[in-house]
């Protein structure tokens, strides 16, 4: 399992928890946690994109 998929699974789990509860404070906490997991997933996506671009650039300059 990749880090990105782990983050996305945790975000989805938090969103399911938020939908399942009737308590406002629990819902808010779960939604907040989901947003945090999604932000981490976005950072992981950007990092992977930068790495891919850097590796392609490196391959072009060395080849």
C-alpha cells in the first residue's frame, strides 16, 4: 500500500465516521481529521509529481 492510498483510505474512513454519527462534536472532529488526511494526500501527490519531473529532467540531462 502506498502512502498516498493510506492517506486517502484514512480520509474516507473519517468521512464515513462523520456520516454515521449523530453527535455534532464527533462529526466535526471526524471531518477535521478527514481534511487533514486529504491535505497530507495532496502533499504526497505533489511530492510524487516533483520527483517524477526531477527524474525525467535528470534523465534528459544525463542522456
